[in-house]
């Protein structure tokens, strides 16, 4: 039903906004009955035919997103949204748009589909939206992504913003403004 | 209101006459909302930076809060509790109009109680009561560009922000001090956000500027006519521009109190009595003032 | 005790809206029909459609009625309505050579292929109030119609479409290349979806001008004509008529004419520019909904002005022009000064008092030193 989708988008976006303004904290998506996978429901509140996207993963996901959101599949370098279907960009994070100094907002957003998100010992984050520091553990994320992410976001305000979605429908966000530190559990991620 | 209840209500309305027939939930079309949502997320990721966006026309005029309204309509949920204030007052012209409109197109409950609200839209004031991490404050912005005072061209101010070349702003403040002995900027006092962008906090008085620093709540700024969205996430540094020997100062209300509730720690409106010509002061934050009066006279 | 009413704003606003509607309807005159406005005040409706950026003659007439003739308000209503409409698709580009012309003139040449077709215009009327119009009834109208049609010559052959004057100039290499060829764009910009960022693309600039407010644009164009600018314009061609609206058929995708849209188009020839080393005339282009010649000509002049290499005056500065000609934005902001600003003002008062204090202290010090 058309009206349900509209309202669902409002609920979904509020959780996403909560996530982006409180980096590293884990929030459950509303879990309202929908038409597609959680990833597609999440992207559906943001994407339409004005944006381009790319999937690092399989064709089915690309088709599903195109159909559900009306967005255009484009190259990785041109994409506004990149979906890393298996928790990795296969080292290609460096190719995503980071914006320009005049328009840093044109930097891309990457959605990582991962296994489990939890607010326990993992990477330590600090910066805007974070009261002191916070810890985020992500299983199902390629550990190589952390270094790439740090590099890609090393020249603020240029950078890429990340959203993580796990199998239970929880999300967490790390915008380019976050500082990613390490703690003694770093080795566990490797 | 629970979503279940809202859906039932919607089903009923579809059989009766809808007050604004044919308009979707949240009034704006989905494309407009999605663009605004994308802009909001980028604004949050780059604190203090002005994200340009398309900005649709609303049934209220440009200059009357269309930017704030578009943000509110893009993120409102039917179970939100909405407060709208103008110059701190719930009953003011602008606030009433906006409130009615949002309630009609989104089914939200309205409140005048800052603590009870989940979403607050405001023009030119921040509520006196500290807001929490579960709340969002949406501010209406007439002039999003802090540097417009020293540079009329948008291309040039964009370059200045890109290169963090703010020397002309500092010069402007210095010249103020030379001329008047003080920085004379009253509302729209420029601040540095997250140590990077100089930002215009909208025409809030100096009194409210410290509330932006390391707050618990998210602040979203919407300029509809100028087509810009910007944000200050919680726990973010927001520092008013000042010199070592000419520090930032808020307005001075010492010796004055609210004639309605007696508060000596709020921003006060000065009113000149018609008959006697006497000066009286009242809390600008009317909801807070009401609460205090009720507390004394339950 | 003088005490600011914190509540009661609600009621006052409702009453003000009712009073506004009442002002318009309280008289003894018959209610205006929307059809009357559409037919008899058609130029107002045309203007409102152009500035509201929505081709909808009935809605424009309704807006004029509802706003009691305030064209700023009426255009605003159309814009707001437009913003709520779902976008079904995009029309295909249409050449104005296909226009079903009702008026077409050129000042650059005495005569042009197809002829100077004056059409319906007030240009040559004497601006004398016609008091006969005070007694305007069906019988008089019928008599007037009979009178005009009885004295007409037999049906003359008038072509439906006419060649463009600028084609002649282009063919002879006297006019610069079309700007879209010089600056191709993959996709037309959409100013209702994306904010203007400078330097603007050609499609963005033309869209902003096409929906600009007539008076604002005239003022700026006038400043250029009077001498602040340097383009010395000549009207190459002005044409008014009906342009077919071609859309891809929803099922087959084939081009399909869904209707026609009345537009005014102006092409202004201006002083030389020669990007390829050869001096040629430059072109300013203007187009808008309905019959609104002042706007189309002003638009063409501003189009050309804002392409001046070194802007020398406001009309030549693209940022200045494009930011200030939108009627809805300008009137909204102008009106917003009527909103309460007492918190801001009090903040200002605080600063002023402080500054006066310091000035007094400074003066005292001065006196002590002497």
C-alpha cells in the first residue's frame, strides 16, 4: 500500500538520522512490514531517480535496488551510494567520491551489510555526536576497511560517510567527522 | 500516537472529507523529502557546513520558515509530539500557522511543553530547558551565510569556507572593537563549529549561543529561500568568535526579573506599558514561563 | 497592568484570514467567475502562470480571484500547488519554429519572410480611458463583433508556422553559434530539484529567468538599456503563439502531442562577440508562458547581459540577477519583516546600550585628559 511505504520511510529515516548524529551507537530499524530486504527498505527512504548507485556484490541486489528506488546504476567513481553487500569494498573505497572543498557534501555514502553490530569493545570512536568516546564492534566487516576508511577521510571535510546494517536489522553510522582510534582489541579484528 | 492508530485514523479519513484532499502524508512529494534527507545526513556528517538543496515551495511564504518546515515534514513521524515557537512564544503568528499545517498533514500531537516534545521547530530562539538526545531542534534560518556581512558574492563565500580563509571575518570583528570598543553583533553571532566552519546560528540572541556547545541534542538549520541545510550534532564544539581581551558576552539582564513568573535566569522580552510608559520584562520562552507559574500556583 | 497576551494568537490569525476573504466578498457586485478572469483578464492570468511556473489558465484565474488581484500572491499559490503535484514525466524538446503563431514581429528588418504579423497588441492603442467600457453588455459585444467581422477582407492565406529571423543571420555567418552547441549539457538542469550553484549552466539560467517576476526583471533590463550596460540590443524577433507539447507516450514511448502551450519568445541581437576570432552578433534569448512581451524581452536582454565577459553593473552579474528576480522569494522575504522580530531587536538594543555606555565613558576620559 502506497501510504504505508511513505510512513515507513519517515520512521526509517529517523533511526538513520539518530545513527548519523550519534556515531558508533547501534539502533534497531523499525522493522515494519515491507516489500523488500532491510537494505532496500533503508535505502528507499533516501534514494530516487536523482541519485546514482553501485553495488559491490551481486546483480540481484543491484536489480532490487534499481526497481525499488528508481535510482540509476552507475560506476563506483560516480556513485552517490555504494552498497558493500558482503562487508567489504574489496579495497575500492579509495575510488569513491569524496566531494570537493567547495562542495564536500557530494562525497559518497557507503552502506556495508555486515553480520552483527554491538556497542562493545571494538574500534573506539570520538568526535561530533559522541560523548567522549564510544566503542563499536562489527563482525562481518573486512578488517582492511578500517585503514582505508581512515585514509579516505583523512582530509576533512572531504570524505565518505558510512552506514552499517546487520542481519538483525540494526544500524550504526560513522560519518567522515569521526576519529577512529584503536584499542587493545585491534588485533582481534585482523 | 501509535502507528497502528494513525493508520486506522487515515483509513477513516479516506472515507470522510480529508482536510487537505489529495495531499500525501507530510505534504511534500517523496522526491523532495528524499533530497532533504540526503542533505540532512551530509550536513550532520560535516558539522557547520551549508549543504545546498532544491527547496520546494510551501503554502507559507518564503521568509516565513519554509526551510525549517521542509526539514520538519521530511522527518516527522505520526507519533511525534511537536512544539513550534516563534521568538520563544508558542502562541505567535508564525508558530501557530506552522503548527496547524504540520498537524493537518502529519497527524502529530501538539504541545507547548519543551520536555514533552520529541520535535521542536523554532524561529529565533532556543528553549530555556536543556533538550535531550531523544529530541531534535529545527531552526528557521533567514540568512544561512555568516560571511555575507563581509562578502556579498556566494561564489566567493563558498571559496572562503572551502579554504577556511576567514581572515576577513576576524577583521570585521576587530574593526567593530576599534569603532565601538566592543563586538556589536547581537543576534546571528558567528561561531566556529567543530573547529572548522564558521557558521551562522540563525537570529538567536547571544543568550542562546552557549546552548549549542556540547549539547545533548541535534540541531538542524533550514534556510528555504536561500536553499541551504546545515547541522550541529550533539557533543560538538561550538565556539563564538572572540578575542582574548574581548570575550564573547551574552545579554545583560541583571537586576531584572520576569513579571509573570519571577525568573531571573531567562531571556527576557522588554515591554513598554501602554498607559504608564513603564518598562516590564517577561520570559521570552512562554512555555517555560507557564510551567513556572503553574509550579507556584498549581 | 499592561501584560503581553501569550495566548490568543490563534484566534487573531483566524479572524484576519476571514476578514481578508470578507473584504473581497462584502460588496454588492456579482461574484467574479473564474471564466471571466480567464477570458477578460487574460494577460494577468498569463503573467501569473509565467511567474508561478505552472501552465494552468483556470488555476491562474482562480488564484487571481482568491488573492483579490495580488499577482505576487497568485503566482505564489500556483507555485505552491505545483510543488505538490507528482511529476509524471518530461516533455520532449520543442522547436519554436513549430509554433502556431498569433503574433510575430521583427525590429531588425523592415520586412521578413512571412511578413510582420502584428496580432493582438496594445502597442498602437491610444492610452485613453474608454468610458464606453462602463456599459459593457452582451448586446454591445455582439454589435462590436459584427462590426469587426463585416469589414474584413476575404480569408487570406496565412501560414501557420514561420521561419525564424535568426536563421537568416546564422546562414550568413552574422550570428554566433547556438549557445547549446557551444556548451552542451548532458541533462537539463532542474532548478526545482537542485539549488543554483555558480557558475550556472545555461539551462539553469534560462529556467530561473523564465519564471522570474516581470517587474524585477524589467527594472534590471531597463538599467542595462539606459546605459549601465553596453549591449545595444535590437529585437531580432518577437513571436507569440501556441507550442505543441510533445511527450513520450506512456505505453509505446513514441512522441505524442498532448496539447499546446501559449508562449512568448524574444530573440534580441546584441553587440559583437567573437569567440572564434570572427566578430558576430550575439544573441539574447527570452521565453515565458502566456503573452508577456515585457518579460520575454527583458529576459532576452538579461540573458545577454549576464554573459558579459567583465560584469560592470548589477544587470551583468549573473549572481545578482538570478538571486533577485524570483518574485516568490523576494515577496516572501519582504513580507517576513512583518513577523515579530522583538527578540532580535532586544538583542540589538542591548548592544546599542552597551556601545553608548562605552562612548560616554570614552568622552568622559577625553574630558579628564584635557
